[in-house]
């Protein structure tokens, strides 16, 4: 069978992602975007030209050199050449249009398929080597510089204040494509231009494919190879070659592409995009990130790694672990402090040295919250407040040894309930969090204080059951049936006890009151795109703002209803009474102040209820 030289086949060139992003029903043909100009709003940036932009990740694959016969298995290659040169320029243009239309048609079918198939790589070893080498040679397409700069500016404005490891980020000649594309993708999730989230998802998909392709190609085959790769993260780069903060992690050779900072970007994108596939992929590679951090021995000063970069990277991982254990109720894999060492402080009297403030002193401060002693020092800065709280919040995942509320239904061999001393008592964490709050010189900022109340919701509530209850209520409304679905939880099952329900409602009220305060309306100032020079000039929302408002609204909704359709009222701490409907409306209004993409998904759930 003669091969059509103008037909583009994904199976022959590009290995798609195993977890593609599903898009809305939009036309993917280039001709329709000429009149739409979805990114014409970028033209109002001072000094910027027209930026009608639609990114196609397959753009460089249309280079005729990419269709050389060396890309395919020689045993299965067609007899005719896969390249054909036409003398007529008009015919070449027509063939190019044909090829583009075919590629976009296949891309549309691939991105909208419910279960896309993963194409198999070449069978022969020789062809497989050429196949993987060709993937590594693929450089980034010609991205629009204006869009990339705008997205990076939004990243600096919204993400860098929380993750200090990205402050001052700039693109240099040696910056890997998956790094600056990942930064731009996260910043694009805060862009208010229509369809900007689609471009951000495409940028993230390409960055993720490049990263995972390199990791797959260089995957170690033995335990010694694995250890050598992990140890290279802290020993094979000189600090003098820094191009951007944490540039010492962008190592040359085999260790360069195993940098944990690239996974940090992928995890930040997963929390802000609220894409289920990305969250599942996050769980797959999270263990590799933890192994890289532990093997690189970043907890200790090795003399080669800048101390500020080492601390900022560890603090970033602590905060991501906090988000993972609180939002997803997952057991933590990167424990910043050992539980046995924490308990040993109760009967001892060690006082940490506070002469030189470092990572060890931060650990000592958190351990002092868990002991019977007073905190070793006071918290005076917002960054220290957030860092210490994120390390302390990881302890809430100790109840994840067994699934949530099923702990109380377990029976021992003699048909008796487990002894209370066998489990971590909630009062222990409550006292530790209270000591954290009292150790502040002044009242904590809105960001750490909102996370403080959100951690309490994680202790008193089953957030997974709350999500299930919301989906059940939405499904019941759409089916016009009040009969409960099989396995649907009741509002009372979303809390660990009746006392926990009252405590959770109080903390949820506090979150909503904080969200009403000044400094959280980040969407109103996004009508004008912020470049890198504008980053940090105004106060913006914290990353966990949308999650805190959503779960606080859901907790209040569950606490005010014995069924999803009752009209029972609940009193806030201010004395005002609110019905379930007014609580949902208030949550939608507060989420509308957020510029993050995840807020739109949460708004849709609250509106459906």
C-alpha cells in the first residue's frame, strides 16, 4: 500500500500524552482563527504589536525535514520516499494547506476522544533509538513573545510571592524549554483574556511531554544508576553558572533533566487548574520528587548549594505537601519532621539555638509547637508564618493510615474498639495550632490565617465526602428525583462528630469573613496585563484562596442542611443568620473575585447547587 506523503500521522512522529486535556467544542482549523482573533486584547499592552495567537504544538512537525524516512522502521518503510518536492509553488501551498487540515482534524479527534489510545513505539531496537533521539532533538516552536512575557508576568505577580524560589525568574540561554513553558502555563491560568486557559493548558502539555520524555529516555536501569542520578542533583553544578534562581539544579548531563524544580511547576499547575487528569498524574510522579529531594541531601549544607536557594526549594516542597494533604486528604510522603522525634520532646527539655536562623531552627520552632515548651522564638514575618504552618499542617495526614471515617468502625480481634492511645488525638493538633497562632508578634496576614482555618476544616471534616455529597445533590437536581443515590453520604457523615461539626462551621465562618476583607480582589486589576516589571507592586490573592472559600462554603452548606434541599438557617459569628441558598450565593460572589482558573470550576459547582 502506497503511503500518502501529505498525510500527517501522529503514530509516526509524535507520542501523545497518556493524560490529554479535554477541550471544549472549538474549531481547530487555522482559517477560522484569522477572523476570531481571540488574543487581540494583548495588543493594548504598551509597546506590543498585534498578538493574534493560537498555539499549535504540531507546528514544527510540518517541516518537510521531519518527514524523512529515517524516522521510521526501515523494515516497514514504504517503497516510495516519504518526501516529495513539487516544482509549482501554488501546488506546494495547496499541499501544505491539505497537510495542516489533516493534522488539525486528527488533533481534534484525539483531544476530544474519551479514551485515546497510546500509539506504540517502533519495534526494532535500531528504529526505537532513532525514534527517541528524534524526540530529544525537537526544539520549542516559535512561541509568541508577547504572550509568553504576559504569562510570566502573571506568574511573578500571583505565584512568586508565595513560592520564593521563583522570585526574580528570568529566561536565559540555558533555561530549559520545559521550565519557562511551565512558568508561562501557570501564569496563563490567571489571565482573564478569553480562551487564555486553552493556551496555558497547551503550554503545560508540551512542557510536561518534554520533561517526561527526557526522564523516560534517561530512566535508570539499575539501582546504582538511580542513586547516581539522584545524587547529581546536589553535586554536579557550580553555583557560578546560575542563570535564574535555583539554576544550580539545572545540571549538565544526565542529572540536568531530573531537576525537581520542574516537577514543582507541574504540581502548582495541577492545584490551580483543577484538572482531574493532571491531579492523577501528580500522584504518579510525586514520589519521584520526594526521592530526588531526599537523595540530594538538601536538608544539609553541602558547601556547593546556595543556602537561600536550598531553603526556598525545601519550603516550596513543604507548602506543596501541605496543599496535597489538606486539599486532597492524601498521606504525606515528604514528612518535614519525624513524629517519633516530635513526641520525644514532651519528656525532654531541649532548647534550640536561635543565634543563627536557618532551616534547622525552623524545624525546631515547629517541634516546639508539638512539645510542652513555649515556642523557641516569635514569628515576625509572613513568610515564616506560612512556612511553619505548612510544616505543621502535614501532621494532619496521620489519620490517612486508614480511610477517613472508617477508623471508628474498626474492631480488634476480640471485637473491641481500638484504644484511643493507638491513634493520634485531635486535641494534640489543636493545641499545636493554637501555639502557632500565639507565637506571632502581630496578627498573621490573611493568607496564613486563611490556611490556618482551612487546616482545621481538614481535621474536622471529610472533604472527599463533601465533594461526593455535592455531586449527588447536583445529580439529584438534574434527574428531578429526591431519592438518594447508592452510596451517597449524608451531611452528618461529612464530619467526624457533632462537636466537630460545630467547630468546622466556626472555622468556615472565619474563612468567609477573611475573604471579604481587602486585598483579595485580584481579578479587578487584571483588566490590564501585568508584565514582569509590574509583579509584586500590588497585593494579590494567595494560591489557596479559592480552595478555602469553596470548602468553607460547602461546610456551611452541609452544617445548615439536614438534606441538600432544606431551608434551615445558621448563625455566623457576627450574629447574622443565613440560609443554605444565601451561603452558596455568597461563596459564588467571593469566588468571582479570584483570578485563578480553579475558581471557575468551584463557582460552577456552587451555582449548580
